């Protein structure tokens, strides 16, 4: 039996180490971890998505992305025939953005964020994982591997200026009801994880390990 290839894309500035507790049945699935690359000069999100897509070596893979990685895998799906696209702690269109992101886009306030300050580990952890992180910074140091100012400026702009206004109804969305980066009140049509925060890939891994196999293999609603 051929195993089903599942490619995981981490969140903004994060490394694939965030998936270290994710375990899928090895007789059914083959896990592949993607990492962020430093963007090229003036590279669009579409061009970047195409470049990362070249790292996928299997036909009809499952793409799973967390946060900004969820946005990226949706863009990648334009260029390959994915069996399924699953996003975690992310958004399906810019209509699901909280008001502060919409204001940042309208005012271009994101251009005023001093990325050099965000490179401080605690600030980067809050920026990437949300305000409600605990302060186990040694833990986050392991997960936040991309500390390049050019990447951060590019990534923040590409999130805020994401132009998708119509959600793909084939995308499977898993979201925590305590997510403070993308609050649940703005999110439609998702599988809700009770108590899940923006870092639930780290602290709700047992729920994900229990439910992801069925979510990948079928479209039935998953019990909370």
C-alpha cells in the first residue's frame, strides 16, 4: 500500500520543529516537513508559493499549514494538484482577518513596525504565536528559527496584503476557540478545538494526533 504523503508548513518565523509532537499512523501516512526560505528581492507571495511547491516530490499530497503557513499552502495549491488542504490556526480569506489587520492594511501601519525590535525572542514569540504565550522562552527559541529582518518584513506585508476574498470551500479549517491572533468570532466554517490557542499545534497535539487521520482521509464532521 502506498503511503499518503502529508506536507506540513510551519507558521510565521517558525521552524518545522513545531510539528515534533505530531504523530500520524506510519502505515498510512508519510510526513514531510517544509521550512521557510528567505524570500528573493521583490518576490510576490505567488512566486514564493511556486518556489516552495518545487520541494514537493509526490503527486496528490496533503498540504497542512499553520497560521501564515496556512495562507501559504492555500497559495501553493494553485500550482499543484493537492489531495487536500488543511489549515490550522489560520484564515481562509482576508475577510476572516481581525479588525486590527484590516486597519493596518488601510493605514499601511505595518510599514512602521520596527522589525529589529521584533527580533528580540520574547517579542518574536508574541508576534508569531500571540499575546497569550507563556514565558518559556527557551522552548520558543527552539521553534522560532527564522530571524531575518528581510524575511519578517516580507512575511508581515504578505499576510496583511493577502488578496484572497473568497474562501475555497474545499479547504479544511481547524481553529481554536481561544486563538488571539485570528479570533474565532471572525472565522466561518471550521472545526473548533475547545481551549485551542494560536499555539495549539504545540499544546493540543493530542487532539490533533487523535483527529487528524480522520480529517485527512474523509470529510465527515469531527466531534470536539
